[in-house]
């Protein structure tokens, strides 16, 4: 992974994790308590995984694989659950927009990072 690309990717993951923090308060304050509990827990786990992966990517730490994969799984599950539980109309359109515009691209980035960390490019291998 190129250093500048890794820094950008780390910043994207860290920024996404930080962006979820106010969202947690919104969910907790607007959803019925029983419903809020599940969503707050899921999004808290997503934020923690994104922040851990982002920080490790920023420091070129190969241990970013586990939190990257965890974030990808959580984001994909969130997108699926959002789409499955959304009411037809505006709610489903928002769920689809979030899945296509944020959750699934972030999940793909996380999987790409997890797959590429520690790989040695052919030109870097010793003969």
C-alpha cells in the first residue's frame, strides 16, 4: 500500500467512525427504547471497528486486518437490515441511498485494506 493512499484511507475510516458518534445520540433520542438499543449497539460496534481500523492504517500497522474485516461485516449487515426493515417509499429510498452511498463502499474499502495489508508487490521482493 502506498503511504499517501494509506493515509487517505485511514482518514476516511477514522472520519466515518467519528461521524457515527453524533448519529448514536440521534438514534438514542428519536427511536423507541427497545428499537434504539439494537441500533445503538450495532452502530457503536461499527464506529469502534472503523476507528480502530483507521488509526491502525494511519500508523501502517498490519494489525488493521481484524478491525477492517469486522467493520466490513458490520456495515454490510447494517445495510441489509436497514433495507429489510425500511417501509416502502421515502424510508426505503434513504436506506438504499445509505447502503449504496456509504455503508457498502466503506465495507468494500475495509475488505480491500484487509486484503492488501502485508502484501509485498513483485518489485519489492528480493530475488
